[in-house]
C-alpha cells in the first residue's frame, strides 16, 4: 500500500466552490472504478484541491503513475474542470 499526495490547482483562485465539489465527486468516482485504489481523501482550499490516494502498487513510482491516471481521468470526465491542472505530487 502506498500513499500518494497530490495537488490540483484551480485556474483562477479562489476556486469556485461548485467546481471544487465537482472535482471531489469525480475523484471519488474514479477511485471507486479503479482497481488498486483503496481510498481518497480530498481537501479543497482557495487555490484548488489537496489530496491523498491510498493505492496498491508494486512501488512508489507505479503508485504515482496510478495517481496521475486517476487525477487525469477525473479532470477529463467533467467539462467544467477542463481548465484545472494537476500541480504536483
């Protein structure tokens, strides 16, 4: 089990509360659908979203790659999040 922290930034801080809520829902939906993801914890702020994923993976590099896949899919799945960006791990 690996814990991967991530940050997704809003296009124009402060983050729109409805967009932040949509992002949280999209991330949770992707985690539910993704084999190997155990849990996601998300905190929204004025600048965007901070979160952690608990992932089953052979090593830290694979866990980060899985996290990137989940975050990318979450952003791609919600049109109103098209300008949000993955800011780091």
